[in-house]
């Protein structure tokens, strides 16, 4: 015996929307697809009808008509990395708002794997690509004369003809030191990490420029470079305390380094922030909020960077000129108790 199945509801069509709105099918299509030939009040009426009927346009058909697949590729070299993930999240949020499907590929720092992913994405006819680096330094371009627009995010392409978005590390170093100066500090030191990172040197350059503008000199005359670790932060701070006991502030190149600096200052009986102010970099929540006192830090705005990258890619897919060179995204200061102003 066969069961009587309830009839499935008929899907809402563009004809239904046009009938409810009192317009032709072609006018309803133009209104839903954002064409300019429709009056504002007519467009509003059509969109209201579509909402009432829960009408969902056929994305595949729309894409074919526009010569697009409605997909983009996000190609990263470090999916597990703490810095690449916020960039990817910001980009995906922007793509989600535009109902774009995203293919995410992790090359794991392997150039051969990266080329394999690139060819796979192109074979799927993606409309564009965002390439997210694992560290904020130049990286080789993924290819030349590619058939789709490409935006490099976080790590810039070494080809000046490509378009790249990176954090403004020079501006960030300046921002950190200007904040310390604004809180009344004048004897400021700088401890940072691996000097082979371009960002390390850019942050130091910004810090030195801010000191020079204020007529001040860096404690010790030059930054102390080492590793991105709490152990290095502790060791470098002990050196500074032994050689420059009148130091009243430290700008650290990462939150890990800053956590080590806080430990060394506590061991030496120095109160933070009253004796020595400390500011970190990266605004890594698990570190800054579990520090005592809570750690001021510079946030690289990586989700914002990813969002901008997606919007620029959208515009390029729509035919706007993507441009070339490197565009810097400003970082932001997040002040907390470790840099409370002097009374």
C-alpha cells in the first residue's frame, strides 16, 4: 500500500512577485537585480512583495547571466595562525553579507600546495581571490596575468603591480609611543621580537619617529630585539632595569613580550603603571585580559582589514579598477590599566 504524500508547496516565482507588486515580470527582475531603470517607489514595491512572498532569486541563474559563478577563493598559508584567522573572518563576514560562496584553502606554507590550490580554485571559476599571508612581510605573487582579480591581505605581494592591504606598522609604533608620552612618560624603552620580520623594524621606526617629534630619545639609544616570547620580555626588562633604573615606560613589540616585562617589573618591586607603564602589541585577548594589571595594547584591526579586502575584491569583480601597490590599514590603540596616566 502506498502512502498519500501531502503535496509540496509550489516555489514562489518571479511571476508571483510581479503580480503582487502590479508590475511586469521584466520590471520585477530589474528591481530585484538593482538595475537603474526602475523608479525608487516601484523598486520598493517589488522588494516588499518579494519579502512578503519569501521569494529567493535563483543565484545560479543570476550568476550565469552576469558571467559569474558567485564564488571566491580565500587562499591562506597559515589557517591555524592567530593573525590570519581574524583576516579570514572579516573577509568571510563581508562575503556572507553579499551571499557569496567561499572556497577556503590552506597551503600550510608550501608553495607547491599553494599552486595546486590556485589551479583548483580557478578550475571552479571563482570570481576573485584573496591571498592571506602568514606573517606581515613581502611574499611572492601567486601568479601573473591571472584571469580574476586578486587582493593580497596582511602580507603584501612583492610585485608592485599587485594590490595589497597590510597593517600600518609604522603608524602603530608611533601610536604606542604617542600614547605613552600623553600619559606623562618621558623615559621610554622599546623591547621587540625577531628583527627579520619587516613589521618589527617598522614598529621601531614609528616609535623612534614619535620620540624625535617630542624631543625625546629612546632609553638605551636603540631597541632591544630578540624573540616573540615572555622569556625574552623578562630578560630584556631585567637588562633595562639594571642599566637604566630611571626608565618609566616600555613599548613592547608583542603582548607576549609585554607579559614577560610585567613579570620582571613585579619581581623587581616596580609598580605598573605608577613606576613603569607597559604597552604591548596585537591585543591578544587571552594575554591582555589575564595580565595584572590589564595590558594596554595596539590592535592591528585584522578583521577590518579582511572586510576591506573583501569589499575591494567585490568592486573589482564588478568592474572597478583594483589598482596596485600597498594600502596601509590604520591600527588602533586599546588603553587599559597598564598605562594609566600619571597623576
